[in-house]
């Protein structure tokens, strides 16, 4: 017979995802990602993948919705795919913030990526011309 661990002592109806700190991290991540979402939506008004990700994690954090791994994965990967399609760095970083916010459901430390991407989105929106750095590199290299 193996020894009981701290995890064994947790009642079966309580999962690690229901710990209030996990939900708090998720809510803060959703709020931060939502703050920069307009930078993405201005460029890609018809692409709602980052918004869906933020709304899903926010609702889960508030106890209004259940999520599962398959849905979280789809929402997170969808946000990152939207980031790859965006032209400007500001839009790319805003979509990545949404992808990390919803991934907080799976691993709480994903929340730490959200303020980093949000700051990068804000800085990029203030400092960059309409085209992304990748586009400028390609142009400089003589490839169009």
C-alpha cells in the first residue's frame, strides 16, 4: 500500500482547477488580455477567435461556465493562429495575450505571459508603423 499524499487528501469533488487562486489568475489574465483586444479587432474585425478565448476564460473564472481541455486547446490555438494571420505586431501580441489567457485554465502560470504580451502590444501600437517588423525585414532583404 502506498503512502497518502497531499493530493490524495483532497476530496474528489474538488479539483485543482476549482482553487480560488487559479480562478483569480484566470480572471486577471482575461481582464489584461481584454484591455488590448481592440488592437487586434481594429485590424481583424471579422476574426473573433481571441475574443471567444477571453470570454470563455472570464466566464470560467467567474464560475459561469465549465471548460474542458479540448475546448481550451481549440480556443488557445485559435488565438495563436489569429496572431499569425495579423499584419501588425500590436495585433499579433494582443491575440497571443488572449491565447495565453485561456491557457491559464490548463496551467495557471500561462497567466504570466498575458501582461508581457499586453505590454508588447501596447508598445508596438505606439512605436511601429502600419506594417510589422517581419514585413520590414522582408522589404529590407529585397524580397517582396
